[in-house]
């Protein structure tokens, strides 16, 4: 299976901020394959990837939310335990 493509038009369609669109173009041009390497690159240069939640199907979004909530809980418990120590 080939990697999905994220395009500048998709960013526009999902109402991302113009500065994010400009940064996308400066980093990737008009489109980029959705690969782990490009994901890391996007985050490194400061692109927001949270808008991509809107691309998920309902079942995939539910799984993502469960995983995100569990990760937040684990991080809070660890962080607050460290502060209390």
C-alpha cells in the first residue's frame, strides 16, 4: 500500500491557518506523502497536525481518542508524582 498524500488543498479545506499553509508549502511544496519521516519533519518545523483528526473515520477516531486519553492520564500521573516527590 502506498502512503496517502496530504495536499495544500486539504489544509485549505479543513480551515488551517494561512501561516500553517505557508509553512507546509515551504517544507513540502504542494503535497507530501504521509510517512513517519514526513510526520516527524512536519512536527519538527512547527506544523500543527491536530487538524488531521478530522480525516479519521468514526471508529478510527474513537480508538485515537481512547489512546490519547490514556496517554494523557499516564503522563499526568507520572508528572504529578514527580512533583510531589
